[in-house]
C-alpha cells in the first residue's frame, strides 16, 4: 500500500504538470490507453485471456463505475486545486473503506483501530477546514473522487478470484479512455501535445501502472482494516511534490493535520502487529 501511494503521488504530479498545457480529457484518455496496453501485454505473458466472461460480474461492473467516478473527479480536482489539498481530502478514503469492509465483508474492526482512524480523519479536517476561508469549492470534486475510489477498492475485494491482478488492471485503465474522450469532447481547450507534455503523460502511465498493481495486491491479499490506513502516506508524498515541484506553501494547520494523519496510520500498524504477536504466542 505504501508503494502504491508513493507511485500514485508521482503519477498525480505528472498529470498536474501536463494539465497546464494539455486538456485533462486527452491526458486521461492517453493515460488509460497506455496503462491498458501495458496490462494487456502482462496478461498475455501470463497466458491469460484479456476478455474473461467474469468481466460482466456485478463486482467488476461496480468497480468500473466507481473507477470512472473516482478518476474523472480526481482529474478535475488536480487541475483546479492544489496537489497537497486534493491529496489531503483523499485521506478520508480509509474510513469509508473500513466501514464498507465491516458492512459487506464482515471484517472485525477493534475499537482502538476505529479510534485511530477517526483521529486520522480529524487530521484531514484540519487540512481541509470546511466552512472556513481556506476551503476551496472545487474541492468537492476531490470528495466525490474519494467516494469513488473507496467503492473501487471494496469492489476489488469482492472481484471474482478467477480474475488476476493483471486482468483487473486492463479493465481499470480501459474505463479511463471513454471517460477522457467524453471530457475532451466537451472541452473548449485546444488539443496541443508537445514533447514535454508527452513525456509527463508517459511518466504518469509508468508510475500509474506500478501504483495500480500494488494497490490491487494490497486490497485483495491484505486485511482491509489493516492496509487501508496506509493510504495516509500518500499525503506525505503529495506534500513533498507540492512544495518542491509546484511551489505550494502548506500552512501550520495543514502540516499539523498531516502529522496527525500519519501518526494514526503508524499506530494502527503497531496495534495490528501486537494482535498478531499475541495470536502466535
């Protein structure tokens, strides 16, 4: 999960940079096409079929819908707001994922783990500051994206075991192509792709594939309640790129909230290791 978050943050950095000169719809379409082709090659290398009949199963269809909602709104949030602010809002995803895992998969979540996740959410609210002067209306796109990504992660957990992580990657990236083309159709921005933007999009594809695969493995193999809080690490990486690449200047409240978010994730790991050690003994 930490590897996925690091790679996702670099992907976000490339997409935000490319969006300064290229329509976000074109970026999404090319991003989806590149990622889909890479996962198709990996799928064929494993001797698997790309179009499996399980693609029409309910979890996969829900996953595709949530992926579309998440990617579309996240792209808009990245374009209209700061990288660090958008990433901060996404840190509420673990709360929704853990709640969904308890409701739909019957996973047990102890009160200490719930408490640390809620403390992390308080840290997120310190960063967002809804209702105050520092809140940006365009941040609603990030909120919708967060709900979409949470639904995607839960649907990934319920995906048919017959589908490999490579096949899921093909389907996940494919939905970005029509989403991006629809955005491009309604955009009035000139379609111009220079060498720098092309390189940035290519970088986003490479890191996006790494992130997508790592996230899929984490959600299918690990205990959702344990791995989900480590989404908080994405904020740390986003803050670094926002400061050093885009010249953003997070204030004291943002930094304090970020520390609380990361600390809550670390405490969750510590509690989980103690539980495992007790069971082994």
